C-alpha cells in the first residue's frame, strides 16, 4: 500500500489539507491502495491559530506533530527540516503533499526531494513577482522541486510553463480552500459570533492585517489606527488580530487609541470567521486566502498590498488591489460603503471539487 503524508504548519494550511484528507477517505483509503497521514509541523501552535481549525474542519489529530514553533526564517525552516527528515526516514512514504507557501511548505519539500520522495504541491504556480516576500521564495523553490503541481487559476499554469516546468506535471484542478468553504458555509448559519460581538449582518467592515511588510512598520501601524478610527465613524470595524500584529500594536501602545467602534478580537476560528466574511459589507486584508474567499462569496475586498499572486481575484473577482497607502485604502473603502461595488464572478473550477480531482490524479499515478 502506498503511504502519503500531507503537511500542515500554519493557519492557512488547515483548510487546504482538510478536503484532501476527506477526499482520500471518501475514495476508500484502503481500497484505493493509499494510506493518507497528516504531519503538523507546529509552525503555528496557539489554540486559536491551530487547534480550533482541527475542530472546526473535523480533521483527525495529526499522525505526527513536530512542535517546531516560532523563530527566524532560517531557524524555523531548519527545525522543520530536521524533524521532518526523521519522520520520512521512519515512515518511508512514497509521496508527500504540501500546500500553499509557508515556511513548512518549502522545508518539507526540500527534505522529501533529497530523500527521493515525490513532492506534490497544491496551490502551485502562484506568483507575486515580488521576491522580497518570503512566501514568493517559498513558492518558487517548492514548485521547482515538485513532481506534481496542482494549480488553482490559469495564471499559475502560465507562470509554471514560462519557468520551464513540463506540461505533464501540471494540473489545473481548482481551489481546495474553496472546497472547505463550500462544505462549511451552511454551518455559518449557526455561528454565534454576531451575538458575541453585538453585530448586525452587513453592517460592519472586517479587517485582517498580518504581513510583516505592513505590520512591522511603526508608521503603517499608527496610520492604520487613524484610518480604522475614521472608517469606524461610518461602520463598525471588526479586526481579529494576528499574534504578530498584536505584539507590534502593544509595543507601540496603539491599542489604547482605538475608538469604541473599532473592535479588536483574538484570532477567530474557521466557521465564525467564514460567517463574518460572508456577511461583511467590506473586507480589508493583506491575506492571500481571504482575497479568494471574498471573490467566491461575492463580498467586496480591498487588498492592502502592492501586488497579488492571485490575479484572478482582481481580474474577474470582487478584489481591488489598492496598495499600502492607507489614504487610498480609506478612499476606496468609502466608495464601497457609498455603494460603488465591484461585480465579480467565480473563477473556473472553484466548485468544491478540487480535492476530488487531486485524489483522482494521485490514485491513477501513484497507487497504480
Ligand atoms: C505565516 C506565513 C504566512 C501566512 C501566515 C498566516 C511564512 C513565511 N509565513 O506567517 O504566509 O499568511 O502564517 O498566519 O510561513 N505566533 C504566535 N502563535 C502562533 C504562531 C505564531 O504567537 O501560533 C507569533 C510568533 O510571535 C511568531 C509570529 O507570530 O514569531 C509569526 O509567526 P510565523 O509562523 O513566523 O509567521 P506568520 O507571520 O504567522
């Protein structure tokens, strides 16, 4: 029987691996000749950054937990590599699956490819063309050593072909993160988050910002507080704060300068956050995945970045790439609040079945 180990490390990985695991289960793991196991590197470890996602997404307890935690990029990547190598030597899987672009993604791919274990990259081919982003380096390197590259949008196919990746390694399958969204959207109806936060549906702006290029800048953070206070005069602002952003805001003493209409919360679990996204009047973010989730849901999104590796969300979705000048962000937000909304469509193959397509390909290529 072939053994496959999927890797999760950081928050945006959990909702991508969950549907893959379920698709393997559905295909009848033992009958299909594939035993699918999950390894959690522990890159994210807080209850609210990790465990709550296993519960919400009905993921089994990971088969392996590496407990690497935080550190510099080199420290974190190296720790994952050392621990993951032990797992591969002990378990001898035929294949590993990595998703997205976090440090755990490149660390595990690199270890596997040196041990001649085949690497499957899910969400391959995305490019921001900005090599100052750690995720861009992780994406480029992971793709260059992957044996199977599963792609979410057409730009990914174009990028990989330009980089010289053989056609027979690349598959346009859609978006596994949207698979989770489709599966769990009905559960958002029972979310208590609106009662907990005393919120009316469609009467708030949802904000998430955690990218180091934004939140490690003191001037960005202090301008952000005045921008949020200004927007708070028009609509309530809900801002679930990532640990990095929380630490930096606290160091600058900025959380005390917020108006009562700007509500900071701890990181929020998957179902509750999905409920908040679905019912937001506007989302302001620098996340990658949230650009896609808002496009699928037809919710207005302003992205506080100079570039995006997910261009389909701007080309056909509801996403606007505004840049990091917060005056422009405020102007764009005010336009949306006045009713100037962007119409959007759902990209091709974002239909909740991407994981099934992946498992089908792997079943044919690996188990045979
Ligand atoms: C990582 C990913 C990023 C992704 C983000 C989602 C990389 C290079 N970046 O960034 O692509 O969008 O996850 O959240 O992999 N911390 C905690 N508790 C935790 C995890 C982190 O307090 O459970 C704090 C630590 O102080 C840590 C900091 O957050 O140093 C940053 O965590 P890290 O995993 O290095 O990167 P993220 O910024 O979360």
